[in-house]
C-alpha cells in the first residue's frame, strides 16, 4: 500500500487507512519505528538537536548548544560524522521547502515556543518525524528542563505547561542501570510518542490546564484503580541487553562503569560541504547566496556567520556581525 506520507489527494477511506498506518508506530520498538521513516535517494534530511546520535540518514545536524551540555545533556557532545551548525530551532537557516525531512527526537518538549518551531517545520520541510516522552516517562523522571508535557491525538499536539513534581525523587535517575535501560527500551511505545507525517498535518493546541492538573484529572481513583493485571507483558531482551545484565551482575561497580562509558572521544565536527552550504539561507536577508570566506560564511547582504571550533553559528539570538 501507499506510504502515509505520499503526496496526493486523499478520499475519506484513505484518511482512515492513513490513521491506521500512523497508529502502527505506537506498537513498535524505536528501531522498528525509525525503519518506517521513508527516505528517498537524494532527499535532504535535517536532524534537529540530534547531538552525537543523529538520525542515521541525516545530512545536517542543527544544534542550539553544541558545546554546552550543562542544560540538556548529561555529558559533552560527541560530534557525529555529519556536519553540525549552531542554530535556533525556532528560526532555522533553511529556505522555504529547503529540505525533505526534518527529524526532531526529544526536542519539542524543551522548546520555549513550540508553535513557532512547528511553523518553521512546515515552512522548511515536507515531512517530519517527532518523538517526545509520554506522560509515563515524564512522571518517572520529571526532568526540570522539559517545559512541556506533550500529548498527541493523531497529528494534533497538546502542550501542557510542565509543572509535574518529582514524585519518585531521585529514584529513576540514581538507580538507572542496565536492567532499567533494557526495560525502558522494550517498552518504548509506552514511554515515548512517535509521529511521522506530512508537516502540514501537524497542529498545536495549548489547553489551559497544567501537566499536573491533567494527570490528576485523568488518573484512576478509588475503585477504578488497577490492583492486579490480567496479562503481564514480558518481552524478550536482546543478546546485547542480556550480556549487559550479566556484566553488571559479575563485574565490580567501578569496572562496569568504566566499560560502560563511550569509548570514542569527542571529535572535531565534520566539515560543512559546499552541497550542504548551498541548502542554507541567510537569516538576515533570507537569500541563499552564502559563500565560505576564510573561517566565516558570508552573504552578499553583508551578514557574517563565524566559526567556533569547526561549527558555523547561525543563531538569530546572536545577531551576525555586520
């Protein structure tokens, strides 16, 4: 059958079929979900905030904080094998219709103005993949830097101001180990929401309720609470996860921790190819007449985009020098 993101006119029956295809994403592991993303030969793919583990097919990674991990990461960024530029997801240096797919995993819940980001996505790209934590995962971890609890109904995103208390204290942070990591991965569909669709299909709503008010209203109480499950989900675990369990069980804590750390040291960013530069636009005049001049990217309007440790800075909040 046709892929849900194929561009053509759709009859009512087609819409029902597309809704079923979208719902399939809710019943897959993350790797299975990512394999469903359609990328054609020649497509230009941008990963927003992908860090050191971008989408495998990304041609460009846009990062707001390429060198500062104190706010949204637990360790310094390790640069991937694709070019990285510094830019704001609310104002991307990408011309109208300039890319075929925007991949944004675990980004939208951080943003101060998610509606502005979605507007940018619609302007820049025909297709979009969004992934964000479900309410279960937000309740488990209660990260302070997540501005929103995001819920989805089809392609309608509902943003609730995130005021959730850390009900479990440090438990899921201090006790995160191989078992919890594997448990979470096997239950990806419960702990995360994935949406892959045409960019124009995404809509945003901002209810007056806060996240806490939503959870309190929706949570079972009294006799409606579940005490015992009739069916218990016991998924199989991969060989890699099984070996991680074993290693954690037999090795000393210090040795296991050392072996668990990423072995690849931070690397310099990949060079920005001319083919990718040709896909970018000037934030001041919005033209695509950008050229490399020494350690800077310049525009015919006089805008200059400097380079910091191999990363060109396209950030509106840091106005390009004249």
